[in-house]
C-alpha cells in the first residue's frame, strides 16, 4: 500500500516533467495565443489599431503589386547608381526638391538591387506601417487609449486620398516618411510639454530634422507643433494667451526648432541653385484657380472617402482626381456641417480647423504656387499627391475638434475625486487648466 506523501510527490514530479516536455516541444515557442488573448482581454483598442494597420498595409501591398517605377523614379535611380555618396549628390535639387534623406535611401537601394520593384515596394510598406503605428501613438498620447480614437485612425489608414502618392515611388519616399515625422515629432513634443524632459525634446528635434531631410514640407512641422501646443495644451483662455504661455513655457523647444529651421532653409536655398525649376510669382487668377480647385476636387472629396473617380494619364501609370460633380457638392456640404457642428459642440474647435487650414496653405499650396504654377493650374489642382501629407494633420485636427485632450480628462477627474498621487502635468503646474 503506497504512502500518501509518496503519491503526491509522484504526481508533482509528473506535472513538472509534463511542463518541461511541453516547453521543449518544437512549436511551443511559436504559440502566440497567450499574447493575442492578453491583447484581447487587456488592450482591445491596441489590438483593433494593429488590425487596422495590417489591413492598410495589405491593401497598399495589393495596390503596389500592380505598379512599377514611373517617370522621376528612373532618373533618381540612374543618378544614384552613377554618383558617389557625397554632399553634391545628396543636395542635388533636380526639379526643385532638396531631399537628402530620400536620395540616401535611393542610393542604398540602387546598389542593393537596381530597378527592383519588390524591394522598393517593401520600403514603402515599411514606412506605411511605421506611420500607422505613429498615428496610433500620437492619438493615444493626445486623447488616451479609448475606442473613440479608432475613428480618426481609420480615416488616416483607410482613406484613399494618398493612394496616388504611394503608387509613384519617388513621391512615396517624400510623402510617407514625412507623415511618419509629423506624427512622431508631435508625439515627442507633447511628451516634452507635459514633462519638460530633455530626452523628449531631443526626440522631437530629431523627428523634425528627419521630416526636413525627406521633404521640404518638413519646414512647416514646427509651425504645426506651435499651433497645437498654444491652442490645446496650454490651458484655458484665448488663443493669443495660449501662444504667450507656450512661448514662455517651452522656449527651449522653439529655440531648437528655430535653429533647425534656419539651418535647413539655408541648405534649401543653396540647393535650389542646381534646380531646373526656380521660384516665380504667378498671376493672382492662377493662384485662386489652383487653391479653390485643389480644395474642391482633391482635398475635401478625399477627406470623406473620395475622390470616387480618376482621370488616367497616358500609360496608365498615374491618375488625377476626377470626382463627380454631385459628390463634390456633398463633400462641401459635409465639410461645412462638420465645421459648424464641432464649433457649436466645443467652443475651441475652430482652432483645430484653423490649424488644418494653415498647414494646407503653407505646406500644400505655397510650394506649388511659387514653383510650378506656370503650368496648367486646373490640372495641378487634380493631383492628390499635393495634399497626401495633409492626412496626418487632418486626423489630428479631427480629434482635437471633437475630443478633449487627455490632460483635461485627468484634470477633470482630479477635480472631482481629489488630487492624484502622480504629479500634475506642466499646464496644471502653471495653473493653466
């Protein structure tokens, strides 16, 4: 007759051996079910965001599988394969773009495998995935990890406005990394505003530099950071009062961005000497035609899921927006309704729309106006690649127009339930909420 203690030890030993056997199974390390169960149970918003990002990457991968290099792509690859990696190559403007970051990427890929569309597409998809993750991060930083942030995230990931910019590889290497820089610079800058830690300022400055290196429109990123900070991160009161508080409270950030701005502006000015496209002053009628048509035919229809129709160019390698007239008016009506409705709901929502308008004017209209408007403004206004970079700013401003920032939510909760154990954020320390 066996002893009870001996039986217990035997059973325990069997369980340990079983666990060791399971751990040593060839496929046990690849069992991702616990991770997905944890995500589903603890982080449903994160899981949904990852699924949206995966859906976008899969959709764009299918789209890119039907494309190939187009126009400037061949010139840039040929120029890269025949040039040494030096400043002359990196700063060469060509048709008016000083893009050291993009030229560095092209130089490396040209030497790995020239005219390899699969490799080029993989780089584009990697930037798309990174920009999607960055979009989620900044929305979570601004508004908290709540299901409501999935709406603007889905608008950014699944909207077709930037599809033309992705299909043209040279344009994709400008637009998509810039979108990544916008999200990450804003995310790091918000952390700096809230904590005043130097590492966040260094990160924000690095992303500002990255945005400038891949596209000249990166010069407008500091303007976006200041607008968001002064309008929504510096407590109550008027916007001019918020600007004053932002300038005084975050002067180190603005000084850093100003130095970077001036440095890159100097590089851009010198680089434009080699450009075949020089700045010029267009007629006022051309400016008005381009500005209105860009909003009416490209931006506003694209913002609500358009343009629903495309004008294919010869060779079918590229297309221009061609929205039907009834849908143009629907887009205008939806835009007016949303702007008025958000302002009736939140009295500071107008600041978000002014911020978006400033970005569109400074980043999407002014560069085209001063560099390319000598060519048919009506056709230029149909090119959605000029407003593809507005999508990150659009989704951020949609969130700011509809939702209070996370600091305000925490401050409201502290007011109702008493002070929290954690220290207050910078606007609260300054008595700005």
